[in-house]
């Protein structure tokens, strides 16, 4: 940076000297900002564990401040209503399976036997009506009976022949089962029953919630016996990896940072820890609605966030690095 001094009356102009010193001071502050530790604090991204269905809180298996592993049971809502609905869905699916199975089969053996007996009776009736028709024709030829008797005998014989044909067709149909449209309708009914059963099982299983990740139970928001609305959080869980560092950095330093850059985090009574930058805000904080002078620009800050590098045994015991803890952050090259 080039600085020009203006002489006045044989000496250095004092206003120019003051401006030059201020510029040098600001430049020095900007350089020292990257080396100095900036104040920040820890913040947690809570995991709110809720059930998508409503119910009375029946069991709370964890206590506030406890460490849990992934998959550990957290709470149980009263499963009775959903269990009844699941049992009903099971019965409906079984009924649909039985109807489909019945549609694919022919008639029952006893029904087939009844058709066969009716066919035998029709054949016997045909034999009798055929004898009566011949007798009537013979007597009509001798002039003993009128022609009307012959016509009646022939009609009975034809009726018995038609009954034989009908019964034989029914026996053939009895071995085919239901029509394809009826079978497809039964299959669709079974699919709907299976979907209903899956939905009922899902709702029943949602009454029991487990930890989605290992972490600290920050708070329990309901007590046993209270009614929990659908989607209402019951447990506040804080996984160790969800604790992040927040620090506001000067504008001159923010332009030199990049995601993934290493930082060290310090606080009273705890060993130093390393973290990585995960977020650098593009929005300036506390921006005045005026044009910036150099002095005003030095007051602008940007939000920067970092997450800790994984520490051995982080999920075994509560971490001393808790949200709200004030820290100091030093940015590494």
C-alpha cells in the first residue's frame, strides 16, 4: 500500500499523518485477526424424536441426561388401537385370500355330485319320454289317440333332451372355476387387503420409537400417562456430531476462509480440540444502511460454523463440549 505525505508550511500535514497512521493500524488489525483467537460459542442441532401417530405415553425408557446408542428404545405409546386395527387387517387379508382361492377352483365335490345325479335323472326321463312318444305315434297311426297326444309326447321328449344338454354343460363349467373378470376382481381385493395390512402394521410399529443415532438425551418433553399428539416431539436428542462451533469473523478474514479449513477450539478447563469449517455465511451481520467507509467495514462480521473432528469414545459418555459453552477459535492456515 502506497502512502503519500503532503508537506505544508515546511512540515508534514497533520491530517494526512493521522489518516496514514489509521490506515496502517487497520491493516495491522486485519493481519492480526487471522492469528488471534476469536470468541465464539457452541450450538447444538437437536434431533426431535416424535411418533407420526397420536397416543398416550405408555413407557419412557430413557431419562434426561442419559447417553443412548443408535437403535436403543426411547419411548412407547399405547399400541392397543393400532394393534386392533392390525388384527382386523389380517382377518381381511385372509378373507380375500380365501375368496381368490375359491374363485380359481371349480365347484365343490358335493355340488359336482348333485349335477351328475341330475344328469342321470334327465337321461332316465329321456328314456321314458322316448317310449311314450313311440307309443303315442303308434296309437295315433291306428286312430286310437288324437294327434295332440303325439305332439305332447314329442314336446316332453325334446324337453328332456334339452335338460341333458344343460346339465352336461354345467358339469363342464363346474371344472373351470370362476370367470377371469371375477378372478381379477378377487386378486385386486387381495392386493388392497395386503396394502391395508402393511399400513396397519406400520402404524402399530410407529408407537415404539428408537434412537436414530447415538447421543445425549437433552430433554424429555412428556411424562408417562400424558397424551401425545401426532408428530409432537417426545425426546430431544443431541448426537455428538451435531455440536458445532459458531464464531463471527471480521470481513477481511472471512474472505480468506474456505470450507474444510482446520481451526482449533479452546475453552477453560478443557484440552484444545480441532474442528473443520463447514459453513461460511455470504450475508454480512449488522450491516448499516449507509455507504461503507474503511472504519465501518472493519466492524462488519460474517458467521462461520465448524464441526469437531471425531473423538474416540464420543458416544460412550456425555461430552463436556456442550451447547452454549463460550470458546475461542484460532484459524489454521
